[in-house]
C-alpha cells in the first residue's frame, strides 16, 4: 500500500456516520417530550451531556487509529506502533483536545457544548415551532462533532510524527476540483512539525505527510 492510497479519514468518517445516527435519534426524543420550562432545561442538558460522552468515546477510537496511521506513514507498524499508540492516546490526551481552544473551530469543545445546550433550552422555552428548532440544533451539533472527528485524526497523526522524531512535513491537498483557494497554494509546501499552520477552514481534508 502506498501513502497516497491510505484513506486517512476512514475512521473519522465511520465515527461521523455513527454519531449522526445517534444525533437523529437522541434529538428526535425531544420532539415527543412533554415539558415545562424546568423540564426542558433538564432534558436538553442531559441530551447534550450524553452526546458529549458518546463523542469522547468516538474520538478516542478515531485518534487511536489516526496515531497508527501516522506510525505507518513513518514506516512503523505492528506491536511497536500499537504500544506507542496505547501510551500516547489516552483519555487525558482526548481531554486536552476537547478542553483547549481549537485553532480551526476557535472554541473549546466542552464550553461550546454547554453554550449550545443553554441556547436550545432558551429557544424551546419560547419557540412556537420547537420541532424546527430541534432539527436546526441537531444539524449544528452534527457539524461540531464531525469537525472534531477530523481534528482528532489530524492531531493524533501529528502526535505520532512527533513521537517518531519527524521534523518536517509536507502539506498535501486532495489535488482535485474540490480543493479551495485557501488550501491550493499550500499544496507541496514543507513545514517544520512545530510550525505547521492550522487548517484554514472547517471540513478541510488536507493531510500532512512526513518528509
């Protein structure tokens, strides 16, 4: 298998599909719930907390797989790579990913989750069209969780490179018609592993390859 043939985001895409199914189901329960102002706050808060924990578990799986891909890209695999992944990708590593300000989303995952829960509860307390607002909130949440699945992959691969002693990486786009004007000029550029610029937009699938 060649580097260009690896589907780096396969695990992330699988997680996104699973999370989206859960999102549709969980947010759908709000449409049939009977609530007053207090109950809606509790229901929405609990929903987002459940979703948050589900996302954490998915991100751990995604990051672990991403780390192994990073190891493979630097020529390491098998038991050694597995042991390094187990040491590097921990619940604490995931927690740092979700509590630090992300350069792509520009917010902290946990803090933004709380804000979204509060906002939806406020809207549902006064909205004449709660079903529509719930659907809108589900779409926004899906976008957030999907982006962090991509982030988990990217950060885990970068962590693998650092652990393997990689010093320089190349920015590589998909090199197709979907490459945007922001990412196009970066294609083929070499960066120090410590000075890689953040991705310029949500949903970016550009990758870093070790030099």
